[in-house]
């Protein structure tokens, strides 16, 4: 585990991470069709979409969940 408090306080580190993100996202892309993504951005986008639209479940999975919920 990394002790980030050795780098600086929480606000300072958050500011540096925002700066880093702006630098990365502001860098010209080698392929304009490909988005520049930082670690975790795909997952955060997926989480936001699922909270907004719900989670897609396979019909078999949904049926099994409904069966298990009825057995409780």
C-alpha cells in the first residue's frame, strides 16, 4: 500500500491529480478516433451509465435471481 500522505496533504494531491488528468486529456492524440482514458475512467463511465439506465442482465441470470429471491 502507498502512503500518499508522505507526498502531501489530501487537497494538494487531489489538485495534482486534476492537473495530471488535464495534461493527459489535453495531449494531442495519435488517432483522433481513439479516446484518451485514464485508469478507472471506463469503470466510472460504466457505473454512471448503470445507475442511470440500470444493469443489463442475461435472461437466464435474471430468472435465477428471481428464483432465488422467491426462495428467501
